[in-house]
């Protein structure tokens, strides 16, 4: 996990994604969510937006301290992948499940932009 985190911080997105993917099977709980979120960030950095959205969705479903960030990541990447319906659903989920989230204004603005 740590080697993949270093690769991610250095912009080596393919190496980071591979590292997180390899580590994903050996962890559970909050670490599983962290691995999924970080792998999603690596995929996003590699401009694999649909795959990133899917990994963020898995991270959100896993539950834990990164759930709001994972939902926002799912929405952002679904939008970038051209799946506006999925993006809207994720932004709405963020607002419903985390009404006090600091990203609330961003989610509302993106929903308004998506119509």
C-alpha cells in the first residue's frame, strides 16, 4: 500500500493503480476503502474516468471514513466519462447522505450545471 501511495504522490498513476490493485485483496474494513479510493485517484490521474467512477462507487459502498469523498469522486468521474445520469445520482446521494459536507456547494453547483 505504501509503495503505491508513493507512486500516486509522484504522479506515476499506472504504477500506483497496479500497486493498489495488488494490495486490495489482502485488506478489509477502512483499509479496503482507502485502497479503493486511492486506486480510483490513480485511475482518474490516468484519465480512466469510467473505471475511476466504478472504484469510487465500490469505496463508497464499502463504508467508512472516506465515504463522502468516494461519492464525490464517483460523481466527478462519471461526469468526466460522459455519464451525466450517474453523476447526478451520485451528487444527489452526497447531498442526501452528507448534508453538512463541505463539498455541498460544489455538489449543488454541479447538479445545477448538469440540469
